[in-house]
C-alpha cells in the first residue's frame, strides 16, 4: 500500500493541475506582469528601431515613393562635410565632459566628509539638472548675448566691452561657450552620484590607511577611486554618449549657426527641413554604432586601469589585517 501511494504521489501532474497549483499561479502572475512592459518596449523601441534601419537603405521622404539605394546613405554620412564636421564638433563636448567629471569628482570627494554648509552646497549644485533643457538654453542665450549678463559681469571685473569676443558668433569661442552650458547643467548630477558611492565606502579602510601613513591624496587614489569604479565608469559612459548626442544648448541658443551645429542638429535639419529621411536614419544608425563602440572601449579601458588598483587595494587590506593582528597580540600579551 505504501509503495502504491508513493507511485501515485510521484506521478506527473497534468497541465490543468499544474496551472491550478502554486507554481502554476506564480508563473501566470510573472508572465502577466512581463507581457505588458515587454509589449510596450517592443512596440515603442525595437519595432521603430527596426523600421529606422530599413529606412536607412532607402531614398525617401515622409510622404511619397521609396527607392532602395543600398549603402549609399551610409557613404554619404562620411562624405558630406556637414555630417563629418558635426562628428568632429563632438570632441568639444567630450573635452567638456572630462572637465565636468573631474570637477564633480573633486567636489564629491570634499563634500563626502563633514563640511560646514555642505548640504546647501549640494542642493545648489544639483538644482541646474532639474531645470528643463529648453529653459536653460533660453537662460544662456541671454547670458551670452552681447552687452548682457556675462559681459556686464566682466566689465565689473575691469574688462572693456570692445575687447570682449562675441561669445555666440566668434567661431573660435562659441562652441566652448556652449560646452560650458552643458557642464554647468550636468556636473551636479555626476557629483551626487559620486557622493553616494563615496559615502558607501567602509570607514575602516580610511583608518587602516591612516595607520599606514597615507594622506588624503593616497586615500583617494588607493581607496576611494577603486571603490567607486562602477560609478566612475557609469558617469564616463553617460557623459561621452551625451557628448555625441548634444542637441538642446546649440539648438536653442544658436540654432546651429556659426559652426555650432552638432550631429543631432544636422540630422534634424536633414530629416525635417530637407526631407531626406533615409539619410537621417543612416546617420542615426551610425551614431548608435559609434556610441556602442565608445562604450566597449571605455569598459576595456577602465578594466585595465582599475586592475592594478584592485591588486594594490588587496595588498593594503592584507597589510592592515597584519597590523591589526599584531596590535591585538600585543594587547593580549599585556
């Protein structure tokens, strides 16, 4: 009888029995919660992206006939002077992103420790990130206008108005002015992310480093930086990809005039003004590939950079443990 009961218990359940069971109900709930977001993701992300890739091989407008042209749109991306010039212009924003990250990391390191008025300062630095990008564009459009805010402040400092450049017209300075706008807006976000990562570092590591005679700079290089490598990598990736897709400041402030047209502005003009949808789609695909390649290179770079730091951090931890063990042994001997 016992053997017969065991054989019945081990029989496989039918599908209807499994559905009515606990595991079946859990599976239904999981699938039901997954279907809606996956359907929305496919409908509004992957399906439009697939359509855009198909458009990149066409000569077409928004309305009208479509002609298959193969790879000619991709060849045009690198042969057109405006497209290639816009890609080179991204180097300005990449340089600005490095300044932005360095400034954010420095302030985050300082503000992670007890500083008088630190919370107020964090709020002021993070506030620009909360402002709409279009609004920031209008703010800086008047800020840089000849004889307005920036020129007035410089005149208070003793500069003559006639000796000051046209911040938005002079092609030797206008892109730097626009990059400064992006740095002012985004470095607060980077700073807050860095602060959150630095404050999660174990305080005992600082104590062990002080026992080894390490100063603040050594603590930053060998403790803080390796401990927040994930956030550093994330911020660098976000900054570099943002540099390649800069749009709001040059579009609102200068409308891409006087050599300030970024890749997105040129793509916007080609798609909506010239109605060359196929070429604009090819530009978008090329930009995606560039961002993808830049992301991989950055990950490989930081993996190489932090490899030695991890080894040094491991050795420092071993030295700390040995020193603490010797101290405990001395106290026990007493």
